[in-house]
């Protein structure tokens, strides 16, 4: 019997019937991400519920030599979650548990399939947030965010995903379960393997749980739209003088051509209120009251500067 048939039989014996699907429409759906350049063609899709399921599954894949593609919210734009060569797709969509917020330690333990935006909603009543945020947050998963070391709209203020992950649980290709770094901020023991896994796009193992670090929710927010002659004043305003961090929470730089294109698509007929050539949009959290950008310089954002 061919190895893949033996593997599928072994899966049937080891797991309940709803654990895998070979339904054509689901193979197509779970075999691709947001990229459109590859035709999905996975062998099957598995839906584990626990870390132990993932461990048992990967042990079988290893035994039968089956390639594995971890799959989160499939919002990636680099083809990382595409399965086009008869791989087994491991979807984390059933591993969505979100634990209780530890408001004192400002931490949260979650399963890797938890949706990014669900975490924001979960932490909000405690006045806290996980500051990883972007347009795909309604579909992307924490595991995918960690695997891609995602940036997003808050990155200038808060940094990358790797700054907001205290510990992770991963399952390696041979089924071993590793706990990396625990939940302590001040942990300097040994080599930090957690950081090796963050951004490794599923190549080193499957992230099954994570302890996230939380930040206080920003208070009142102001939104600014500037017209500036080029990008230099924008980057000046974001870096700021001395060791102070930018008050800017979210920022985007929009050349006139791009803003015109997006207006034509989303708001046809609307006139852009600022002159060309470059526009700069920034959202700040109430600390940047003194705003009087002169001659395209935005140094004057910073209170007291
Ligand atoms: C509209 C839109 C806006 C976006 N904006 C941004 C942005 O501002 N900044 C940014 O960085 N990205 C952005 N992205 C890209 C994407 O949303 C992020 O990379 C996101 O973190 C991917 O998460 P996901 O759960 O969808 O992962 P997927 O696309 O499912 O997977 C991404 C990679 O991670 C691996 N993976 C997924 N889950 C796990 C796991 N549990 N363990 C191990 N490996 C895993 C996959 O195999 C794949 O290699 C955007 C995408 C869209 C569609």
C-alpha cells in the first residue's frame, strides 16, 4: 500500500472522524492564504483541539514522511500557509481558548488559534490591550501573528509582535512539546529559544499556546492629517529628539497617487482636503496637544519641544 494511504489509515485509527477533511472545497480553502499565485493542492486538512492532538499528529507525519503546513487565519501575504504539494495542513481554528487576563502581571495565556481581534475585545474591560493590530485582525490568529512576527499599524509606537510575547508552547516535527520562556518578563536563563521560533513561519514547529504581554489601553485619541513636501519631516516627527518615543500610535504615509487611487475606489467624488505631494496620517493618544507643523516640519508635535 502506498505510504500516503497507510498514513490516512493511521489517522483514521488515531483520531475521531471529524478530525480531518478531504472534502475538495475545504482542501482548496485551507490550502491557500491571501496570495493568489499558487494553486492549492493539500493531501488533507486536520483540525486539532489540543496541544496533545498536535503532538500525536506530528509524530505520525514524521513516521510516514508527510510534509506539514501550519495554518492560521490564512491572511498571510507571502504564501507561507499555502499547501500546493500534497502536504497535511494543520489548521488551528479549533484551538481558540482565551484565558483570564492577569491584570496585575498584565499577561494573558491563549491557544494559538485565538483570533487577534477577539483578544483585543477580551482585554478591553480590564483597560488593557495586546498592541498587535492591523487590517486583517478579524481573521488572523495569534499563532500566525507570532509565526510571522507581524508588524502592523502600531509598530512605531509599540514595536513588533516579538516584543509582546512572553512565552510560547510549541510542538516540534517529531511531536515533542516545548514550553519556551514561561510567563516571566525578567527571565534571563539560557538561550531564548522563544525568539528563535517567533518569525520562523512554521518552519521549526507549530505554536500551540502563548503567554502574551499586555499594554494599557491608550486614552483619548487624536487623529492628524498633514501635507508635507516629502517623507523626511514624517520620519523626524516619528523618531523625535533624544530618548523620548514618538507620541504617535498609528501612522501611515500616503503619497498623493495612492490617496487618489484609494479615494477613487472607496469614496469616489470626495476631494482630498490637503495639497500634494505627500500626506501623512497619524493617530496619537492625547499627549500631542501642541500641533503646529511649520514649513513641513513636525518637530513641534512633541510637548515641550
Ligand atoms: C488586509 C491585510 C492587512 C495586513 N496588514 C499587515 C500588517 O500591517 N503587518 C503585518 O505584519 N502583516 C500584515 N498582514 C499579513 C498577515 O495578516 C499577517 O502576517 C498575520 O500575522 C498572519 O496571521 P495568520 O493567522 O493569518 O497566519 P497565516 O497566513 O495562516 O500563516 C502565516 C505563516 O505562519 C505560519 N503559521 C500560522 N499559524 C502558525 C502556528 N500556530 N504555528 C506555527 N506557524 C504558524 C504559516 O504556516 C505561515 O507560514 C496583512 C494581511 C492582510 C490581508
